[in-house]
C-alpha cells in the first residue's frame, strides 16, 4: 500500500506547482517511473482518483513513461540498458557495475488550465 503514500507525494509536488503558475485545474500529470523502482503504475492510477478527490487534480489523467534499467560496467566500461530480471553487463557478462537509471520515480510535467 505504499502507492497511496507515493500518490500523496505526487499531489504534494503537483498541487503547489500548479497553483504557483495560476492554474485552476490539473488535466494531466506525467510521471517517469524506473523499472526497478517498485512503483506499480496501475496502483498509482487506482489510488490517484481517491487521493485527488476534491482537489484541482480531481479527474486528471496520469501518464507514465517507464525508465529502463541502465548500468555502467566497472569491468569493461559499457554504459547502457540491461535486463531487469538478472542484471549483468550485456557486453562482458560482469556483475561489477553502477546503476545509472531504473530506480527513480518523479513528476516530469503537468498539463493545466
């Protein structure tokens, strides 16, 4: 049920920003969610309608762009995407790497009126 807390965080970011720009309604919230973040977009959408009720975000669409898992291999220097189930360097097969992307989630932009 951590998605409810995440949705509350999304609203805590989106509502003041929309107000700061003089908006009367949020039409769409665009999110970026990493493949390894543990955030489930379908759950975000489900809880959003509950949490946004009575706010300027009520009825807003949620758009999610998934961020793939990317690494920088310390062995061979490869930098790029890799699988999310068994993370290894696709070039050398090594497991000594730094995660570059895939764990983040954030509000990317808003569409308002």
